[in-house]
């Protein structure tokens, strides 16, 4: 079946540091890949997505590239801010499907 | 445009009681999804509904859990005879259509069973 594995947190960084959160997946076919962010007390928000191999999703300074050869979709940001403190979820949706399969989430804490 | 609404935000039930969780989708959305997040785990799909129809309930526990999305009113996730293991955050998402359409999530209902 489909599955998503992402690095465990918490990840603690200083402001302006470089952030990487690793995400790998197992799926048949060509799934769509997503990163969601959950700020304290709120629901999940879509951060970025990629629907085919070599696509790069980007938003708010975050980027992730769909790598089919390594079945990965790592999230990166060059310079984090305190406001980036949140839980980040990697997810996939298989082709011709509706439900999302999530990784376990990575808590990121950015200190001033 | 209001987002996905869920209520209550926090719900405490004693073992054996019933829990009813409500989800009002975004305006114009007719597709609803329920996910459960157990402590220290990621979100797990439970059920996908369209108005008056259950499309995919492959993630629903076989007993005690049911979901509906009536023609009028919110979607309801119902848990009968709750047990401690049901303690979790339950998230609802809605979309305007299926498959390629983005799912918008609500803030979740945190259920605690004492």
C-alpha cells in the first residue's frame, strides 16, 4: 500500500538558518505529492504540491522537488523565520484517487 | 468566505458515551473527508462522502463508527460507546470536487475519552 515517511522532530533552528525536512514515499504509479503546514490551534494548510516527476512546488520561500528516482519530496527553506514554527506534514494522493496519505509530521521550532 | 468549520473544538466523553463531531464544509463544496490523528502519529484517512452518499469508507473502524453527510446540514462523524483508544484529533476536509481538487482542512475536534 501507499505510505509516507518523514523525519521525526522536533527540529530546532535559529532564525535565518536553512531548513530541510526529509520525506520519502512508497506508492504505485505516479502519485501527487504535497506538503501541508499546521500552525498551533489551526487546521492543515496546503503549503505546496507537485503532480509529476521533476516538478518543483514552491510557496512562501519553501521548495520541494518531486524525485521519482529516489521517491522523495524533501522540503527546504533557505532562511527560516520565527513565524515558520509549525508542524509540517508530507502527503501523497495516488493518481485517480481522493484520499491523502500522510507522514507522521515534523515539528519545527525556530528561535529568535 | 468562511473556511471549513468543525465543532466542538474540544469534546470530553466518558467511556461508553457517544461522541458526535460536526463538520460544515466551505461554501460550494460538496465533498467531505474525515481524518483521524492519534497521539504522536500522522493523519489517517477514515471516510470520504458526497452529499447523501458514502464514497469510500475504507479507513473507518468496522464497529462503533459511522458518518453521514445529509442533503442539508453538516457532515456528522458519530462514535458510539467510546473507548480510551478513540482519544484523538479528528479533522474534516472539504473540496469542490473529487480527485484533483484541493482539500481544505478544518481546525479539528480534539476528543478526550476519560
